[in-house]
C-alpha cells in the first residue's frame, strides 16, 4: 500500500481540501452563518423548534456539498436543477432523486411535494381555537388588512428586478406564516426556498421587537388604553360548523389553497367535533413534531453556499422585513378605522395581530395593551385577527399561486 | 382591464414583469383577499345570527316552561338555597365591577406570580381601579 498516495487521496476526498478550491470559501461563510443561526435558536430562543433544525441542515449541506462533483453530499443542488429542467431526462423524476440523492434530498421530497407545510397546517388547525374569530367575525377584516405587506413586498420585489414568480414568493413572507411561505415558494421559485424560509422564520421570531415600535408610532395612548367588551360565548355546534364552512367557501373560491386550507380545517374539525380526540392529540403533538423535524432539516439543506451567498439573498432579507412591517401597519390602520367607527370600543392594537404568527402576534398586542392600561386583557380579542391572518395569508398565497403557477 | 392585466402577467410570469402589471396584480390581489374574507365574515354573521336566535328561542321556551311549572305548583315560601361551595373553597369573593371570567383570570395570574396553588390563597374582594 502506498501510504503517501493513500494520504493524498484522503486529502483530495476530504471536505477540508474543498474549502481551498473554486468557491469553497463560501461554504466556510455558510458554516459560520449556520452557527449564528444555532446561537439565535438555542441561546436567544428564536423559533427554536424550527430554527435549530434549519441551522443544522444548513451546516450539514455546507459540510458536504461543494458542487456537482460531491457524490457523497447529503443534498444535491444539481439533482434538483435537473428535476426542474424541462429538457433533462430526470425532469420531475422523483425516482432519480431516490436513486441518486442523499438523505436530505429524500427528506426534501416532502417539501417539494407540499406535504410538510400542509401537515403543519393540520397541526396548527388542531391547536387553534377559532372561537374568538367566530364570536367576532369583524376580526376577519383585520386579518385581511394585515396582508398589505404581502402585496407591497411583491410590488417592491418586481421593482428590484425579480420575476413575477420570485416576487410572489418573496411577498408571502409578509404573511408571517412559515408553512405558507414554504408551500408557495416550492411551487413558484424553489431556488429561493432557503433565503425565504430563513427570512420568514427569523422575522416571525423577531415579532416582539419589530411590532411594538410600529404600534406605538401609529396609535395614541388613549387608543391603546381601550378596554374591549367581552365577546359572546360560541356554541360547540358553531365551532364544528366553522371549519366546514371555511373549507367549502375558501377552496371553492381559490382551489389552489386546498392543501393548506383543507388540512387547517380538517385539523380544527378533529379538535372541535369531540369524537376524535386521539387523532386531534396525535396531530397536535406527535405528527407536528415529526413533520417539524423533517421540515426544518430539509429546508436548511437548501442553503448551499453556491446559491445562498448572493445579492438576491440580501434583497430578500430586506424585502421580507419590509413586508412584515407593512403587514403590521395595514392591520393597525384598519384597527384605527374600526376604533373610530365603533366609537372607541375597539382597541386598534389588535390589528397588528392580523399577521398570522400564532400566537406570538396576539401576545404582543396583549403586552402593549397592558403596558398602556394594566387592567387591559386583549389576548382573546387579538386571537380573532390572529387566526383570521392564517386564513388571509392562505388566500393571498392561493391568489398568487393562481396567477403565477 | 384588471383581467387583461392579470392574464398578461400570468402569461409572462416566468420572465420579467412590468412595474405597471405588478401594481395592478398587487392591488387586485389585496382586493381578492379582502373580498374573500368579507364574504366569509358575512357567512359567519349569518350562522351566528341563526344560532343566537335558536338559543334565544330555547331560552324563552325554558323560561315559559319554568313559569308554567311555578304557576301550577303550590305557593311555597321563597327559600333561595345557595349553591354549594366547590371543594376546598374558602367562601365567596366580592367583585366590584369585575366580571366573573376576569376575576378568575386575575386569581390565576396572582397564584402563578406567587407560585402558590390557587386553593391555598384566599381572595376577599377584587375591585377595578378606575
């Protein structure tokens, strides 16, 4: 055995050597970024359930993928490029992915096929009490208003030179709904999935920092102090009928929303109908956790240095923040209109909860309301717009999908 | 006009999109989201009104039945029995301008902040400070 030759082969096969050829240094930057994301997830507790998985997926792909020659990589960008290339023999061939892909390629099939986001929505539905929305249907207006950022960011993205498909995927970050953003992006602009998913989840985690300054800027102390009246008690029958009505109406209106809205409402029906407690429990806990594991790590895998480190990523991060801010502003402005029209009975702070980050945005409304008036309890009132935002962002995604698919 | 703009946007979506088309698509999209949720709101108001009227009818029927039963029964001295106390309860809390639900929430928050079980605390009264 030629020891020198063996050592040489080991060195040329190793990832360490890859850092020094072509754009290998970019992988080093991505490894640093993944460590920062791990720090934010673990130490700062920024959406840790997803961010830790995304960060580790990012770390794994940048340790193993250094271009098309990386046969041992866990995730292969080139395979997915072939999958999307109309002229390639492996176009839309999951078989080719199964044959030639690594572990993360195979897990990513669940993202690509839209399975994980839909299952996450099923869990969200099973965990959500739509009672506050049913008792106060006006909340839906706030959920609609808070989609303003989606369309403004879409417009901004087109102005910055993105295609319609890319702009739609970027805009949906403003919906503050991770699964919807992933669902739409995998269909319209899969090459942007990494930066969009990271921007969406990072900003969702930063809601307690992003929203309060805007809330203070756009509302007066008098408005923030408003104590809202208790809403009516919703009967069990109404709660059972609600998911059926919403599924029928929204899916008929925008069929492209069927996977998201269908799963959301099925999960909620399991929760409310009272005869499927085992299923509801499984969807809320076991299934949700399993899907979160697969979703996080496979989304993280799309952040290969070759694609992630670009000017486009910076634009997406900026546009995502803009989308979030304008969604908050949209909700607050309609909240202020409702305050005026109701003769001061509605606290406009609940408008910012129209972005669909459940229940974080509602908690922020509660905290700000209580700062202005310690005897104020806005949480249940803010949950109405908050869950309306989930439906609103699914409709916005359905519209963009219908236009650009 | 909107339809044409949207269709042309859809046809050329993969390529560049003009700023005008993007503006029309954004406005139209926002309007669709609003329209969808407004219709849903109307549906919810309709179902809510139906259930409220159903509850009101059921309540009225129950009240009528109760009144009829009282009329038929021989007059008895009015002895309003107090509801039995919950196990472990230390009596009633006097509430001043505070609804029951808010009082329950306040008691739970106090117990949580003091890190003591709720049944070891005795609340005498809760009053809203105006």
